C-alpha cells in the first residue's frame, strides 16, 4: 500500500485490487455520470470481474477518515501491449486530484515493469484530463458498434525513467 495525500489533504491509499472489490468497481464504472445519455451503451453491461482483477494490474484509491475506506477510484494497467485499460474516479470524488494520483501510481508501476509508454483509448469527456496530465494525442480509435458507436481519442502516456 502506498499512502498519499490528495490536493484536498485527505489521506488516500492506493492498493492492489482484490477479487472482493469486483462488484464495487463494476458499480463505479456503470454509475459514472460521464457515461450518461448517448454514452451509456459503453458501460451498460460492463463488468469488472475477479478474473479481470487477477489478470491485470488493477489498483484502487481508497479514502481514509471521512470516506471510511471507500473506493474513490481505480485503474487497470495491461502490460502487453502496454495500455491503461480503465481509469475511473467516483463522481463525488472528482476534482480532488485522485485521477492524478492514480496516473502517477500507474506511471510508477509501468516504469517498474520496464515500459516507456502506455496507450490510452479515452472516453471523449475525459480527453481534457489526459491533456492536463501530459498525455500526447496519437490518433483516433474508430467506433466499434453497437457497444461504442463513436470514435474515441487515442493517447500515449510517456513513462520517464527515474
């Protein structure tokens, strides 16, 4: 576990996800306001299962104190080919720096795995976030109907060596 502090000074712990987190992660994905309306089809039947958590480097940000150990966000790093597959922050926890903490942790994990870059296929509403964390736009992932009937921006997060 790595304790960190968000810009709002609330202690945040980032730990490896475990199988019993699967239902909470699924609810976080399906309940995201960023996927309401026309984007809903992308997450309507989405499931983060224990098998997914076991197969990939999945980490959760857990709030302490007022949050009572609640999962505030998570990410999943796939090593081959290198991709940030999922990155979600709970709606009520957004704009507190948790996404940045998760990306910093992901960069550390990627560096430890010997990666120098990680691909991200972004959700359109998250595009500005990826620009702010220094990701570089590399192209466009074309629509994949019926689940994802729109094109999505593709980014690369560079992993600097220490």
